[in-house]
C-alpha cells in the first residue's frame, strides 16, 4: 500500500455466490440525504475470469478501486470550468483596450501629430 493519506483500505465480506472477476472494480457511492457510503462491485462486459489470486503480503484477493459516475461527472465539470476560465482570460487579453498606441500610430502614418489633432478639434479655441 502507498503512503497516500487520502486513501483507505477497506476489508469487506462478500457472499461466496457473488461473482467477483479479475476486471471487477469496487466503487464507493454515497447517499446524498444520509451521507452513508456503500461499496458497489461493478464488472464490465465481458466479465474476466474469476478473481482467486491473492497478492503477496495480502491475506485476501484485492479488488481495485473504480470511479463512480458522480465522480466522473464532477471531474468533467471541473475540467470544463478550468477550460472556460482559461478561455475567458485569453478573450480578455484579446479584447483589452489598446487605444493609445493605435491612435499614436495612425496619426504618425497620416503625417499629423497628436497635438495638431487636439488643436483642430471643434471645441478648441482659435489662436
């Protein structure tokens, strides 16, 4: 077992008539109202051979952990949120106002100085 503090080992008793295969996964699911967790054994099609092997240094066979549908949805929503945030940041960079440098460039290419533009405006007084 790894030293990951976010993982636990659970010992469960399974009825001998329950088919446990090499591709069976243990999935923890929670009841929203009560918060009580349960372990579902999920075997995809086609089922693998029966799980009978016991790993070295383990007293019993080990069923690997699977991912619940709710966990999969939460992970995808998290990725969508991260992608949306990144996209908005990029869009903000594209739409950032850059008026001062552009107006200076335009006035230089037209041969008119920015000062001449302000003195020629209708609200300015004649000199």
